[in-house]
């Protein structure tokens, strides 16, 4: 909630004294004296495994680097950007922050995140080895890495096998295309008192990545440069397909603010949403219904283009020694050890695929948890989620989201709704490019 | 009645300090200091910011834009829907925040002590539930698929209700949640006021042969009128704002803007864009609008207060 | 008793019971869910079949809940006390003196209530940082140490206080300080108690300001703790409800205690 309120007003003087030094200082080569850095993470604001695992990693890091002390600061994921921004305004200088991808361009342009190539060129190349290349791409703006991909997940199709069986469907052979989703959804709607299909793309819970995944799987894209294209042909067709699902009854008209609970309560047959909730669903389904996980559906035989939800690490520190400390922490948090912990305990994807087959790291866990497979398979086709640029980027994204929602759930012509919103939103985009 | 107290109260300090009275200002100092430093100073800074375009970050500099922020916000097409919704929020809240609590305070007055206290204590309970918990609880209870309320509705043979998805119902659902939380607060205030009514008046009226309704109408209601007015005023001034937590936690203003009120709209458009100028503008506009309304009420309350002499 | 008044009484009880049910059922749901095992979370049964304490155990191990409850209690009590004190002084000045600027000051105090918190938060955060108030209870309390609501309620209460009593005291040459503390305050106990309860609750429910000001989780307050069970990736219902129950208990206890006080004070004022 804070995200907006933070900007509410301010004391110019303080902000101005916090003006960054004019000259870029070189990052220190090493740490020779004790130093304290701050690490802002939304995983720290989530009780249980998320917090415990992240704290565990921080403690491991401090044990390995006794000169560096990490001050962990947690804030919910929808408020963390505002938290970071408020601290910059107040002169508190955050050093390292975990931010979501939608804020990528803003972090690079406005928050003053460091380009890692400028800061640690060779070290970055060495560290990036073994990381999923398309994952790394996600943190780039104009060819430079401002965000180092960190926690990650893709949309997968959660399936309630009991509902499938009740509707006379085979849960071991889940729908692979949208046409099959429609068929299965209608079958569930007609033969059971449960709901067919819901995409976690709309409503108060952030699902833009699900929406973008569907659009891009149809060959569409939401913007090209600074020109909005979400109402153009392939992108709008994808939305029209969802509208058709809705009109057919395959689409579940449930409260979008509680879609996860509707699924967990065993009332929904198919749910397309982030794989990050997989562990929670496994727990919720235990003893209640049988859970299956499938890859996201495709448009005919076009390959799907799953994009990601999740976060990258941004280095915000201006002090050379703190930059070094923050960089070391960044490397540690994206190491084989860290991803083993993050994947097995929190449930995000490992961005280092070599650890999946390594018995020293993730192999035993992957063998025991086959449900991660569709998700791992999708990683190879990972397509960058589009963040928007300019001071109004959040508003543009909202207008697009609202229009898509109205196109699917309203009564007007979906193409017309999208077109209207695109014209309105284009006015808020930066003029260039 | 301030006037009635003043002459006698003034005399003593006036002897010591002939012209400027220091004592009242000393008594006011703590309050004024806090309000000045933590409210009026930032408000003034906001006022200045509302004429600039800036995200407050040291990487950018404030750009003066004159009245553009005000013009832009006022030109928003959604403003009319949100303004109308705001009125509905207030209208919908009044029965929950004033009428029902008033009835409870008066009805329970004549009940025997123990039961009366029990009722009042229980009605107050929603007040102690943290707002965010109230939001998720009601979202759950009213859910169409697994919520208790719809389960009961279906059990009675009625069709289930889409409390949050139906644009015609969603706003009233939000009003209900806001009001549910407020009932206890209003009941407490009104019961406190009702309790301070001198029983002598009531006894005298009863001796004169007045019945319950007459006592209520001619004695209780007039004596309660300052508190009633206070509650009406608070509902008008803050009702829509109190709904903010629930709109934000449950519907995000949807479906299709149906639950968006002026506070949520300003928040969404003004604060979502990371533009300090816009949000400052929204804040100033909100403050001025409701400030004028408040002054109106203050004038009105003086009249009512005079009336009970 | 006539049939008619008996019918009225029955109707009164009926209406009250309905209202009470509306008020209580959601809270009952909160408490009962706190005792449900994971598998029964979405069950519509009124009682869990296998009640469990695992949610409470989880809450106590996953976050420093008891420490947070303690922090919140100190913060809320200090805020309520501060608001009552500053409110009493200001209300006394506004009701017992007539002085130039009095009306304007009262309006300014009332209007401060209308300033949206979104406007004041960032500048106040910047100021708190400068004053070294980060991570301190003082920093949590100070911006809320005076409240328009408190002043207005007390002004209202003092206005209806019988003037003869004050005049009599003035005849005895009692000072303002003594009049306030020995005559007015004891007689305003119902108002002060209600105000205390409300100020305490509103401070107890504060979320945004602590989120900003407190950097360490063990120095934080319960609302932040509650939020840790609610994420974009879904709510942990059982623990959330257990935490919410724990977070509501102290406030409820306080209310029960003070509610009796309020009633007692009614009785006393009735004897006059």
C-alpha cells in the first residue's frame, strides 16, 4: 500500500543533500575493515520458510565473510519499492534490494541502481556462468544488467485431479492447448458443481506476468519500444480467446481476490498461476484432493512463451566498500548453495540448472518432487516480462490490466475495449522511441 | 455556554497577567506543537509540492508545473463515478454508524444491568479486530464458493450472491464491512453520552406522565444531539476514508471501478504513479474539500449545542 | 407488566441478539479457524473436528510474537496516555478561558484531523530520521501524541460539566491546575476511559507508520507480524487467524476492564 503513499510529499532539502557524488567511484577490490550493509527483501516479510530460508542464507554469508554485517529489512512485495524509495529520500541509502521485475526500468533510471557491467565486469561474467541466460536477460535495460535475476517462477497449470475425474476427464492427460482447456472447463462446468478454469491474471493480486505469458504465447507483445501494442492483433486475439472461454462457461467467475483460496478449497478444476505457490497448494491439498501440475497451455501448436514472476537483486550502494560487500552478498544469494536452499525450501526455480542433476545440490530433492518438472521445462522457453518505462509506468500497466479484465469479464467487444485503453494509456508513455 | 464559564474563570489570571493571557496558551502548547510539527508542516510542504512534478528522488529535480497537477486530476473521467460512489458510501454508512447504534444505546438503557452490559460489550467486539483481519475475514465469509454466509443463503434455498464480483452489490458489501467495524465505536460513544443524562430529568418526565417514546423524543434525543451530530459529521468526513483499507485489501476498487471512492481513486491515480506532485495535489484537494465540509458542520454544531441550553 | 411492554422487551432482546450475532460470528470464525488443522481450513463446520494448537505454535516460532505484543502494548499505552494528557490540557484551555484566537485554534485543531496520512508520512519519516527516532518507541508515539479527536471529545465533555461546581471552586481560590485535576478529571472518567480505549485501539492497529519506522522485526509491532502471514502468494490462514486472535486478546481484555469502569462512572455521575 505504501508504494504510492511514499511519494506523498517531501522535504526537498534533505533529498538534495542526499544527492549522489558526482563522480563514479570504483568498487573496492576487497573488504579490509568491518562494514555493515542493508538488504531489503520481501521474502523477509513473509513468516515461515521464506523468512527462515532467507535469514539462513544471510547468516551463512556472514559466517563466511566475518567482516561484513548484513542488516536485513523486510517489507511486503507490493510495498518494498516504496520502502526503498522512502529510505533513499530520507538519506538512509539502501545497499542491496530485492525488487520485482515490473519496477526494473524505474530502478535503473530513477533509483540509481548500478549497472553490474560497469561495476564488476569480469566478475559478473564469471559469476553468470551456469545461470540460465534468458533469466539473466530479464534484468537488462539497454544491454546492461541492473537487476541480477534472483527468485523466480513461471506460470503453471494447477489441476484438481478429483474434479477432473468427477467430470469424466483424465487428470493424467491434462489439456495442452487452449481449445482443450475450453473443452475440459465446459465439461467441469456442466457435470460438476465446481468451476472449470481460472487464470490468475486479473484482479487485485498481481498477475500481469500470467496475462503477458498468454499474450506472448500467441505471438503478441504488450509494447514495442515505447509504443503500446496490447490491443494489436495477436495480443488482442489472446484476450478474445479468454473472453470466449468466459462466454462458454469454462471460465470461473470467482472472486479474483481469493482465487488461490478457491482452488485450495477444492472448488476449481484448473488454475493457471505462479509456480511459487506450489508448496502451499501441496500442503493445502494434502488429504483433501489430488493435485497435479501441468505446463501452461498453448495456442494450437505454437510454442508457449512463459514469462516470469519474481525478483532481481539491485545494487543501490554508492560507497565503494559497501558496493563490494553488497556485490559479494549478491553473488552468494545467487550461488549453487543459495539456489539449492531457495528451490527446496521456498519453492522458486533454480536459476542454475546444473545443480538440478548434481547430487551434491538439488538432485535428491528434484527426484523426490517430480512436480517441479513442468516448471523446469518451461525455463528453457522463458520470455522476458515487459516492464514499462517513464514516470507513469505503473499507471500504464494498470490501465492495460483493467482493460484486459473488462475485455474478458465485461459485455463489450473485447477488441474495442482494448483499443480504447491503448489510446488512453499511450498518452502516458514517454514520447521518445 | 463557554461564555457562561468564562467570566468567572478569567478573573484570577487576569489579575496576574493583565493583557496577553499566557496560561491558555501554555495549556494548548503540547497539542499545538505536535499538530504543527507532525501535521501542518508536512501539509504546507505538500502544498508547495503540488505545483511541481517530481518523484522526490535525488536523481531527479523538481519541475514547476503551475496548476497542471490540479487540472489533470480534475479532468480524470473516473472522477465522477468515484465522487458519486463516495456519496453512496456515506449514505450507506449512516444507518450503520448512527441509526443502529443510537437504537442500541436507547433500547439497552431500559434493560437490566447485566444483560445490557453484555450486549454492549459484544457489539463492541468488531472494533477490536484489526482492520486488515476484518477485511480478510469478511472476504472469506462472503465468498461465493466456500463462505459461510453464502452457505447459509444456499441452505435456505436462495441463489448464492456474488458479493464482490457483482458491480451492483460490491459497493454495499464494502459499506457493510466498514459499518460492521464502526457499530461498536458509535454504540460506545452514544451509550457514554446516554449514560451522562441526568436521571432526574427522566424521572421528572415520567412523573409528568410521559411515555417511553415521549421521553426518548423530548429528552434523550435533544440531549444526545451533540453526540449524534458528531457521529454524523465523522461519518460524512471520514466514512469514505475508513473504507479505504477494505477497498484496498479486498476489491482494489473493482469490479470495473464499482467500489472505487474518491480516496481510493486519488490514491490509485495520484500515488500509484510515483509522482509526489500528483499525490500532494490529491492530498491538498481532499483536505480542502473535506475541510470546507467540516467548517460547515462546526457551524452547525454550535447551533445544536446552543439549542440544548 | 403489560403485554405490550413485554412484547417490546422481547422484540428488544430479539433485535439485540441478531445484532450481537452479526458482530460476534466473524470473530468466532477467526478464533475457531485458529484452532483448525490445515486440512479443515475451509471446512464450514462450526467446530474443528480435530482442534489443534499447531497454528499458535507456528506463530510463536515463526515470528517474535510475544516481543511484538509487548512492543505494541507499550506503544499503544503511551500513545493513549499522551493523547489524554494533551487533550485534557487543550480542552481545558478551550472551554474555561475566553481569549483572542481561541476559536481559530479550536478550528485548526479540528481541521488537522482531516489531513490524509498519506500527505504527512514521508516528511515525518524524513524528520524522524533526522531526529534519530528510527527504531524507537518514541518515534512511534510522538507524531500521535496529540489528536484532534481527543481534544474534541474532551471539549464536548467539559462543556456539559456543571459550571456551578467550577465557580464554587474558584470562590475557594482553587488554581486552574487543581480545578482540572481534582474537579474536572474525576468527573470526566467515562469520557476519559472511552477515549483511552479508542486511542489505544487505534494505536494498536497502526500499520503504515511502524512499517516505515521500525527496521528490525523484533522491535516491530503486531500489525507487521500479522501481515507476515499474508503475502501475494496467498494467506497462511491458520497461523494468520492464530496471530490475529493473539493480537486481539490484549485489546479485548483492556476493554472488558475499562468497560466496567465506564459503567461504574455512569453510576457515580448518576448520584449527583
